[in-house]
C-alpha cells in the first residue's frame, strides 16, 4: 500500500479533534468515506472535513474497494458487530477503546481477525505518545533501579449530567458503555502500565456504586501483579469532590521513583539520589495522530503499531477480572 485510504464508522465527538483530522493530516494517509446511523450527521462531518464519500450504512462503505482500513468510532456496544463486518470484508480495522463490551467479545474479534489474517489495531494511543515513551525509557534504562511497585489514583467529580437521569450520557448507560467511567478511562491506565512494566499476570478488584448517581459503578479498587513480579494497586472514583480531583501514577524502584499521570499529563518526574529530572509534554492537537501514523507506517511496511488486538486483549482480560469478585 502506498497511500492508506480510511473509511470511518461513526462521527461522534472523538472524531472531531482527537482522531478524525489525523487521518487526512498524516503523510500517505487520507480519509475517503464516513458513515453514521444518522446520515445527516455524516454528511455534515464530510462537508466540514473534506471527506469525498458518505455512505448510508456500514455494508455500503465496506463494498468500496478504494478503502484500505476502517476506523470504528462508535460506543463499545457496537464494536464487535462492526469489527466483525470489517474483518469479514478483509479490511484491517482500527477500533476505539475499550476493544469491546467484554473479554469474550474482544477475544472473538481477535481470533477471527487472526484466522482471516487481518490486522486489528485498538485506540490505546498513549503507547505512541512521547510522554509515556520517555517514562518507559527511564524504566528500561534502570534510572530508578529494580521496579518494585506501582500505585494508581484517579479521582474525578461527577459531571452535571451524571446527577440527572434525563441527561445521562451513553458512558454511564450499561447497555451502551458497559460499567461506566471506569470502563471508559481505566483501560488507558492499565494498558499503558502493560506497555511500560510488562503484562499483568493476575488481578483482583472490588467495584461499587456508592454515590447512587447512576446505575453503574462509580468506585473501583484493584490490586495486581505483573509477569515480572512488580506489584500494583489502584483506586478510581468518579463521584468525588471537585477540589480533590487527582490523576497520579507512582512507579517505585530500589533507587528512585517516577511520578506521572494518565490524563492530565503533569510533568513526568524521575526522582533519584542525584535529584529530579522532569519531562514536560505538550499534547498533540490531534492526540491519536502519533498512533495513527504508526498504523500507516505498518501498513506501508515501514514500521509497526504498538497497540494491537493482542495487547488490547490483555487489557480486556484484566478489566474482566476486576469485575469478577
């Protein structure tokens, strides 16, 4: 493949800045077609982003021989359905996270893609960001010695819409988004720890709905062990106090500590007896672009994408175990 031509299913918020423009701003890449359950939205998106083709449904988009790969930008409840259609059409697929509604769904997607010899990529785009690549480099270089443990803490206040059933968004509707904000946000953290520290071998968790603002869980805690023996612990709360919001990852080693964040991109800090080393980071305008660039490079035979169906399946397994009490 020379120029990688994309089709896109779904034109929601994530496609406006985070991902969509990257498909036509990345070298050797173009966004050729979009579709949505609401065709008017697809037409509007195409006009604003210069997309030449709009299709009324997924089946029509998949018959377009000029499309090389398809991006699925819909809520998790439709990931498996659309991914299998794309795979059956013989086209590579790039799917939003979480990969699917359950580990079983994710595994089915992965297994069928492997059988068909079709690449599947998942939007754990932090793996391609310089911020986390720097943290991984510090760890690999032994800057803080032998890694012993990692601690995660994410505290978020509820959105205004969370407080009123009539305004609940899809992320906290179990039939569409799964188990709420934890399923939407925590996979990013667990996946990036898989990338930096290696796969998680075992995990246990507790989940609860304590504030009662909606049906799904609002508080989760978990403990785990990586394959290399590193121990981990995490707390996630999505009904907390606004002034106490926090986003922190602490990696502890025998000779120092690394502090960073998953979402806030606070300056990454490497603390050793020699002092503190900081790495500041300016987020790309289109935050998925570095990962999208890696997909294009892989399809062109010039590189590889660090976020695959295989790596995402590991994160799906971890998430499933946290909810298995």
